[in-house]
């Protein structure tokens, strides 16, 4: 992939739609609605639930044919069409090797291992250093069953204790290598002397879902310690600080490409997750209650900006509205004399329902942009590694339905 030309195309597209991704719909509502083309809202409003669900899943819908909304969706598809890893035979490993490992993790490990084996054949690295390795499933499979020495680094001692106990339980194959657990905080200066013992020019770094800025720390350390390279999967981009953690590359900085703010990073984090119709309906319900609460706070408490209202159990959203809003007002320490009936009438009011419908349709439009933002963010990381002399490739490693944060950056010092 030519990262520069891809970045230019992504940047142009993202700039065009920045009013949409830069703001949550609740922020500055109702003005935010003006950023969404009226024609698209009307078109989406004419769809039934199944068709809207299809749009949300990025599937073609007959009624959208030849519309400017269809062109928008197609542009996103083209910009986010990252190739799958070119070869990934699922290596046969008996079930016992994956006892107690969730389906998602098993799938990820089975996709990653063949790539690491191929890289090892080529670059002859000494060991894989798994940053944020958690309980160390990946390291265990690499070392015990594929003879690749590995070090699992994590700052969480409990995870590592569980991992060490598990090592005793699993049978090793002939020629098995050891798994080393190191308890340290990657990126903390005090821990760098220990880190240097394992993370050096003969190691390959790995970050399987290194949250937010941890992926950047891995990238920076790869360059500083001049390791053989890295395989990195990001997640939780909203934990990054825009400007400080993004962008990294000179190419993005010199071209003054748009900087992703917290709302853009959050949208990128949640993008591209396949779902069932049930999940979609729950999502709609959650949004409707959350937005109705926001509109209530606006109208009765003069609160116009986004407020953190905490989490609640999904079952709450299928009870009458007054249960949900009473719980939230209590959480926010807001005293009131509203009755349950008043709350439910507020929610059932057709004018409010219409507002909620439009807000939801706008969200459907906004969600489409998430994957484009994620690719835009990952391409910046790729360019930064290229600028530091690495040969870089970006692929989709995992099935979206099992593991939606599936973009892997492979950067190698050849
Ligand atoms: C999302 S989990 C991923 C765990 C594992 N790689 C996996 O795929 O199952 C992120 C892990 O990174 C660890 N972590 C976060 N920041 C860290 C740091 N600076 N140094 C070491 N570990 C860190 C956390 O404790 C957590 O186990």
C-alpha cells in the first residue's frame, strides 16, 4: 500500500465530513443536526428497521441506489478496504492447547502465529516480546507449541500470576521454549534497565490490543531500541490525547492533516463491529433513552453539554422510561419532584419521539465514518514507522465479527 497517497485521500474525505465526526450529536444539540444533509435524513427516514440495520452494517440497500448517501458509503468502503493477511493457514493445534481461552483470543492467536513464524524464518529474531501480554496466552502458544521463545510483559501482576499457574497445567510439545513473564510498566524510565535485557536489536515487539497510547509507546520503543520490528494491533483510541499522541508522522504534521479529537477517537474505537439485529435494536433503545435524558436535562435543568451519566444494566432500557431517568437523576444528584407518569409522558410525546428518530438517523450517518477514522489513525502510525526506516504493511488479520479491532501493522527492519 502506498501510505502517502492513501493518507491524502483519507485526509481529504475526513476533512469534508469533520463537522459530523468532531461533535457528538448531543453536544450543541439541536445545532449539530444542521451538519447532516437533510436529503440523507429524509432518505434514511423512509427505510424500515431491517433496511436501517443493513445500512448500519454497511450492506447495500436497494432504496439508496444512486443516491449521494450511497456514494458516501461507497467512498468509505473504498478508503477502508484494507487487504486481509495474504496467507494465514490456520495451524492445526489440538483443542487442549486452547483450554480456557476465549473464542476471540483463540482466533487472534491462530491468525498471528503463522505470520510470526514466517517473519522468524526471514529475520531470525531471538524472541517475541509481547507488550501488555496479560495472562500470556499468545506467548504460551508461541513458546510451547511453535518453539518461538517469548517474553510476556504486563504491569498487572494478578494477570501474570494466573498465566504462570496455567503454564503448569498445559502439556508442552517436544522442543518447547520457555515463556518468561516480566512484571513492569512499559515506557516507565525506572523499568528500562530490565526491559533492555529482553527488548533489543534481536527481538520482535508485539502488541495485541495495546490500549490507546500504549501502541505509540511500543512504536517509539521499537525505534529507540532498534528492534527487528513489531506487530501492533491498537484499541481504545479514545484513551489517547489528541495533539500529544496523534498524529505521529511528519507527513501528517507537514500536510496539516486534521487532528482527531476525543469524539473522533471514540468513534474510531467503536467502529466496524458486526452485530445481530437484536444488538442493533438494543443499541437504538439505549441511544433513545440516553438522548431523551439529555433533552430532559436541557429542558428542565438547562444543561446543554454532554454529561457523563454512568453505566446501567441493559435490562433497564427495556423497562418504562421513568425507571431509567429516575436512576440517572439520582446518579447526578439532581433533586426533583417529577412523577413517574410525567417522565413516561415526556418520553412518549410524539414530538420527542420525532426528535429521537432524527437524532438516531444522524447517528447512523455518523457511525459510518468510524472505520475511516481508524484507518486514518493507523496509516499515520505506518508512515511514522516508514519515516524511521521500517518496511511496513497494514492488513486485516481477524474476522470482524470475532475481533473488530483487526488492523495489524507489521513493521520490519530488513
Ligand atoms: C487490552 S489488554 C490486552 C491483553 C492481551 N494482549 C490480550 O490480547 O488479551 C491490555 C493489557 O496491557 C496492560 N498494560 C497497559 N499499559 C501497560 C504498560 N504501560 N506496561 C505494561 N502493561 C500494560 C494491561 O494490564 C492489560 O493487561
